[in-house]
C-alpha cells in the first residue's frame, strides 16, 4: 500500500456564537485544491473564559488588600509579581542593629 504524500496546507480558524452555543471551525485548504473543515462545540471553553474574566476583579481586590506578603512564581521558581508587603518581609532590614 502506497502512502499519500503530505501536501502544504493553508489553515483558517474562526469561532462564532450560534444561538446559545459557540462553534469553532477550522478550514484547511490543500495545494491540490481540496479542503477539509472541522467543527467543534467550544461552549464549555467560552463559559470557562467568561468565569475567569469575572473572577479576576475579585482576585485583584483580595491581592491588593491582603495584609500578608503574596507573590506569583513560575514553575522554575522565578517571582513574576509580588506585593510590596512581600518585598518588605523578604528584604534585609535597612540600617538598624546587625544582631
């Protein structure tokens, strides 16, 4: 059995709301003039994105008003963001006793 040769393709992706559902369509056009279209229901993804956007202001309020040091770090341990309180807690004391 002979394998089909891979052909270069062009790709296009769109997402649109149809009633209460969200559909994502991917369109692939081959250099031979053919095409393939794939459709996926991404309603759950859109609802999760909406919930995340809605929770961001609450998280920001907690972050800004918490009396403790808070920081965000990546998986390698690099701190990407921190509150001033965190910096005050973790920085060596300026001046004062050396005890």
